[in-house]
């Protein structure tokens, strides 16, 4: 006996709905294949899964790790205490990294602290952020801290997008100011660190050699 058309129609509809079920397109943990218009990031909205490229997965892991570092609780530094400005493995370099080293038409006004790109840069002393700027042909992304010890601390070549502070914001010693980067006129990841007395580029202000401070803070 032949099946009745009235019974075939509901079965066909159920079968079509089963094929279109999102569960089929959600297996494999990938991005949907391009059946229909693409999303803003190039991923498709519908279809069979496509594996996420390894480079994309690595980028997501790096972003997650940076977020965890920013959100991780930090120890409270007692008032008046200093901390080292790089929160991770670092090197103080040789003579070329030091204050006063020749730099073409000027002398080096800070000390270059070598560290891996992405290493957190923290406030060595409590104070107020006085500058957050970008200089393409020089300092790159940089922050100036007007500290409670009446000195200005300058942090240059910070990684793009890593600065969580704003001008006028008060920070405590150990608060993150950015990450070691290679922005501006820089030849490899490092933190250019300056110490000023009398105000940063203020009348009567001048830079001083940061190395004695860095060496003292490194022993804590």
C-alpha cells in the first residue's frame, strides 16, 4: 500500500527542521562556514564548522592572560614605599642603556630597562598621572607620574593599548601603568625610564640618573 500524501508532508517538514538544527552546525568548536553573509570579523553566520586558526587561538590566550594580570589582586604597598617599575624579569643593560649615553644630537635622559614585550610596568611610588600621550617619532606611548615624593617618573615606549590609567587619576605604588613595548622610536622591547626633579620639562626641572634608585629598589 502506498503512503498517503497527507502523512508524508509532516515527515518531510520534521526532516527539514532536523537538518537545519543549530546543533549540527555547532559541533567541532569552530567558526561557521560561509553560507550566507559574513560577520564583521570575517566569520560566517551559518553552516558547517571550520577550525579556528592557531594564530587566532594564540592571540585569544594572550589577551586572556593580560586581562588576568590586570585583574589579579596586588599586594598593598605601605605609604612611602617604592617598588621596581617592571613587574617581571628584566635587565639593566650596559653603558648604552645608561643616563647620559650619547644619542646622536642629544644625550640619554633616562635608563633603558630591557624586558619582554607585555611585561607589566607599575608605579614605583604613589602619585597622580599627569600625562598620557603618544609621540610617533620619539617616546611612543608614554605615561608621566607626578609622585608623592616630589619627583616625576616617566615611562616610555609602552605597548599600544596597554595603558589602563588616565590623566588626573591617582595611583598607588604597584598599580599597573602599562606594559613594556616597542612603540615610537625604539629598537626592541624595553622601558625607557626617567626621573625628574623640579617637574617634568617645567622651568627649573631637570632629569637625574635613575640607576641608583633602580638598584636600590631591585634589592627589596
